[in-house]
């Protein structure tokens, strides 16, 4: 089976899935295999559930009569199919990467653009070498614009994703201390994320630039095809504004408040508004879209629990995002407890970076500092340092927290959200 032969079958399909539990009538099921499982075993079952076709990389399940097709690599076939499909699309594709804020920015941009266009965008956090092809294949003839998030933790990954997604417009949210181990340090992060700039410049596409960010500005100074926001000479100037614990922007005489906390979200909101204006949306429609967006993904999310205010930021953490999150939380009124979990994938810099965060947290004069994970425990061996969430839950069941405001911030692997019901 080759791509050109299979493409007409794809065009007849309802969706493309890699999870057998999500198969429905008209699905195409890519049966990925790993060391401990062989999804090709579910090929016949998938057809019985209504799948239009199944792609397997185990030849013994090949059954063309029932539309079960063998390929040497399901991953390569998926990527090649998405690339062929991308070449048929004649809509703007916005590519998005960065160390922090990718998903929030993607959702804000999509929310804004959806007020005028039929918009498709990366679902959840499907932003890798499998997720980007799946997002591309979810774009159908009714869609008028797409927003594709691209994640990476090594060099050359963004380059590969760009070659598949072929973005017309690209934006890097920031360059932070994330995935230092994989990128080989902070300079490696800058180089790896800048692969998006390299693609856009080499293909004469458009770059969205936050000119308040020194690195973004320097990397794009000599490039003319760009949309800029930030300083007074930019295309769009936005002033940060705050109400209670929420952040917003002011554009000319229009104030736009969000349901997000943290000054760091000012850049994310600004990027969404700038793209909305670039695509000729009415500022009132943009305002309504931003103000109606409510985060529900454990990113900069404020939640009331009885008399307590919780700030949930447990989806990801690295030294850069941890500092801005703590810096924002110290502005909250009332007593404050922080519960911070280990930052993962920092390599040889791990202990140093965890010590830096503890030192910064102490300087913020929070009423209580609680840590979760062996890295923090090694640099902060106190009675409030726990090896895992289970240990902390045991403590909370005996001694509930009584502070007005509680911040939860950790890498995804710590699963800090498990403690919410015990607060």
C-alpha cells in the first residue's frame, strides 16, 4: 500500500485514531506497536467496530479484503499521509512552539480566530511527531484556518515538525529553561526552538514576534515578513492591566480581561489579540472571545474550594515557569501556601535549579512552603518535604491546610493534581 493509493480512502474517513478505544464508524485506525504490545492484534476487532481501514506494521495481520493494510512503519506512513494531505490544503496554518505557554496560547488564538473562521487546532497536548500528523489529518474541507502546536525536547524535532506542518505563520512563545537535559542546556533550547524561525525565513513565511522579548527581537531583526507586538514601534501595542488576581490587556481604549492569572499570560493574550487583528477581526469580538475563555487544563487556572483560592498549574514546570508562577502568587492578598513539585528533565543542572527555586521561594516570604519529589527534598530537607503525592495526601488527611491561597505547581510526572480533593 502506498500513500497515493491510500489517500482516497482517507478522504472518505470520519477521523484518524491511534487508540483502539476511540474507533467509531468510518475511522482509520493506525495500529502502533511497542515493546510490550502489538496493536495490530486489534485490527480485525477495529473493522468489526466500523473502522474504514486499519494500518498495521505486522505482516501476518495483512488482510486487504477487509481493508487491513500492511506497511513497514505505521509512524512513517502516518507522517507521509499527513504531509500529502498538508500539500492539498489551501488555508493558513499557524505553527506554535516555545518553552512555556504553548498550549494556553494555542487555545487563546483558536478561541479568537473561531469567532470568524472555522478553525481547527491541536487537541490537548498532541504536539509531537505523532500528534502533529494527527492534527493535520483532522483538518477537513470545511476548515478555514488551523493552529498547530509543536513540542520538542531535543534538537531537530521542531525542524522535522515544520517540514510536516509547513506553517505559513509561526510564533515562539518564549525561550526558557525547559528540557535542558535533551536540548543540552539553555543555549540548546534557543537553538532548538529557533528551528521554527529557520523554516519560516527559508520559506519566506510570516513570523509573529513579541518585541518585548529580547531574543525574539534579535532573531528576527533583519527579517521583513513579520507581525509584531510589544514596543511602541510594533504593529500592535498592548498595555498589561490587572483586576483582582486576573490579567488582561488594553488596546487603544478597549480593556480585555481574561480568566487567567499571572503577568506571564499577558504575552499569551497579546499574541492571540495580535493575530485576531491581523486577520481583520473586530476588537469587540476578540474581547468577547478572550473574556469567555475559561482554562480547564491545570494551566494558570484559579479555582475556589470553600473559602480557599487554589491556583492550579500542575501540567508542567521548569525553572523559568516556576519563577514567574511564584512571583505572581506572592501578589495574592491573604495568607499563602505553595506546594511545588519536582521539575523533571533538567539533567546535571537539576539540583542547582531546584536549589535556586527554593531560595527564590524563601525570598517571597510565603507563609508555608511544601515540596513534593526527591529533587526538592534533597535541597530542602524539612518536615514539609515529601517524596511523592501519596505522602503529602497522608499528611493532608491528618493536618488540613488553613491558608487563604494555595498554589500547586509541578511537572506533569508528579501528578500534583491528585491532592486537590484533600485540600
